[in-house]
C-alpha cells in the first residue's frame, strides 16, 4: 500500500497529475486546489497518498498535507460521498474552511462543490459535526482559538445568526464570532459578541 510519494511532476491533465518517481509515472488523482499548487511547483514534490484498491482498478489520491488527506477520508464516511465528491469539496474549500463550515453548519459553503446538493450538504454537516475534532487541522483550527465551551452557548448562536441576517456568510460570521468569543469569555452577551464580531469583520 502506497502512503507517500516524492517525485517530479510530469504532467497535469483533468483531475489528475502524473508524478515521475525514479522513472515510473504514477497517475495521482487530486483536488483542484492541490493540482493548482502542483502546477506552480518548480521542484520535486511530496504527496500523501490514499490508495483505493478495487476489483477493476487501483486509484491513487494525492494530498500536499495530512489534514487534506484526513478530511478526504472523513468526508467519505458520509453516505453518498465518494472519492470524486470528496475531492470536489476539497477543491473549493481548504481543510480549515471545511472544518469551519461543518462547525458553523454552513451547508451553503459545502454545497459550492460540484455534485453536492442541499440534501447532501446537510447530511455532511450534520454527520461530521461530532467527528471532525480528531483531525489535525493546523493553526487555523477553531479548537486553537480558545472557544471550547463558548461555541455551543445561546449567545454565540444568536450572534452568529445576527451577522448572517446582516448579509455575512455563515462560515464568515461563525469564524468572526469564534475569534472574539475566545477573548470575551464564556459569559459574553450576544450584543457584545455582535459588536466585536462586526469590528472583526470590518478589520478583515
């Protein structure tokens, strides 16, 4: 089972790249975001690989970091999400953005991916909300923002809802409130969170 490959980019076409490793070309399927980054690489690249073995084929899926690979695997635990849909989601959202969308229950953000309708987006956000915490999401992870115990309270939810009603995207509103909630504390009232969240968004 192949877990990692390091080699030179030979070609990128469609939804895959050919990576030359010691004269052997490996056809690696990847998200649009990863393929765009590979196209700009001027040196050998290292990809984390998820190998799928079926009766009629062996497919290799490549990722530039472990977080994207782990989200690829986790997304496919949801009924109706296969490798193609999982890559489509990771093509429009970074791992941190997927985490935020799920934490915020932002079905519209997940639904931006090709092949993901409102029903499937709702299933993804609902089923993964309690499973996502185990993935190493990097410095942008909400768990590193000091918001445990804050994001689940009523004032937090009301503040996010207020910003959404003002026209901000749900993930955008959730991220802003999560950032200010960490400093304002668990007892912060909704109006204080809203004011601080608006200030955070205006400074962005």
